[in-house]
C-alpha cells in the first residue's frame, strides 16, 4: 500500500471536511481532542504514528489532571479518525489497537425527590418553565428534545409525545434526535394541562411549544440572514442554564442540573419496567447504557432485602 504523507493537523481537517454529516457536538469534541493529541505527540506524519504515541497521548491526558471519564472520551473521539485514515489508505492499522481504556468510576445517579420537584415547580417563573421541568421529569426528554418540541409532536387524544426529527421548512429548522430514531413517551394529565395553557397563549400556527415568541422570531431572523448555526439548532435557547440554576436556588436545592430531571424519570422507569422498555422510552441507542447507568437498586428491593436480614435478635448490652 502506498501511504500518502499527511500530518495530523491536515488529517483532521480533511476528515471533518469529508464527514459534514457529523453533529456539531461531535465535530467540536473531535477538534478539541485532536488539539490535545498534537500537543502530546507533535504534528507528525500519520503513517509514523505508532502504538507508543497512543500511549504517550494517554499519559499526556493524565498529566492534565483530567477526570477519567474525560480521558476515556478523548481516546474514543480520536480513534475513529485513525480508522478512517486506514480505510482511505493513508496508513496501515489502528495505532490504538490493544490500548485498554482506563476504567471509569461509577457514581450514584442524582435523583430528585418528590419534595424537591414540588419546590422546583413552585419556584418556576412561568408555565413554560414548569412545562420544561415536567417534560424532563415525566417524559424523560433531553434538553435539546424539549426545546425542539413542536405542537404537532403532542398527541392529546392518545396521551403521548413523539420525539422525532424536524425538517427544514419555513417554520422549523432541521434537527435530529440523538438516537436518530422516532420514539413515543407518555403524556401525563398534569403535563397535558400545562401544554394546553401554553397553547392558549400562542398565536395560531406557532410551531414550537417550548420556545418563547421573542426567541423564536430572533432565530428566524438569523435563519433568513444565514447566521443560524448548527449549535443554535441543537440548543435553540442558549439562555437556559442560568434561569434553571436560579430556580434551584429559589427552591433551596443545593446541587443538581437540568439533565438530572431526565435521570430521575429513567430511574423511575428502570425500577418498574423491563430494561428493554426503559431503553425504548429513554431513547438509548444501546441497552448497555440503560443497564450500566440505570440498574440502581430500588427502595422496594432494599426494603425486601432488609426484611430478609431481620433476625429479631437484640444486641447484647453490658
């Protein structure tokens, strides 16, 4: 095989140019990981990049005092580019082949209590923020899925929400769910009532359920000017985190993030539904994700195990 001499900096540019369908977040993370790779090994010819250089990259990541999950992520982000270069005939083999990923520590998932959720809803400034919180907590939607939710996605007759891709039309911008699949999630009566209140205040034909009119028309103006970025399409309300953190402070909740609402919903499902059903509702592409992160021991199981361990014996006192 004839190797085409290409430096690492040239390779990543060509890779991204020929893979324009990559999502914005993937492209951004891949560029960031590649900068660290070049810092660690130098801008060498890709045909000379060896297993030892892959090891040096890992050691460099550790020297940056990064968390193990971040190190794993950078390695997994860099490796597909070398495999792509191999397929295109730019080099022989995968230099990361045989390199073991560092083990990722597992932590308990943050689950909001019912009292915290009540306080959160009471601290929300308006119906839309209440609906955002309840949609994540009862339907398990991600932030991007919530913000790209349209009126047509809600079926009030059959009580479900459809998470599906959006086409590029005069009213909507192109958007695709993380899993690329269509899924249906439950619509509770309380959430349906909130949606109805929001719809009653929106003008006829307004497409998005979870975006204010001011934000929507501002984004539409950017679209007409060709200035709306892919990042904005994925996250159409960039002023999201600060208002939610204010809600948490008002509710006197000291820790947590918006995504923990989704985790709370999925944990509730995993304690009551088979793993395959939880996977379908959560929109996990791989059931390993469901089993790895949402196989927490339920309080009911703990109570039953506790009763099995009860002997009725009292400890001796001196």
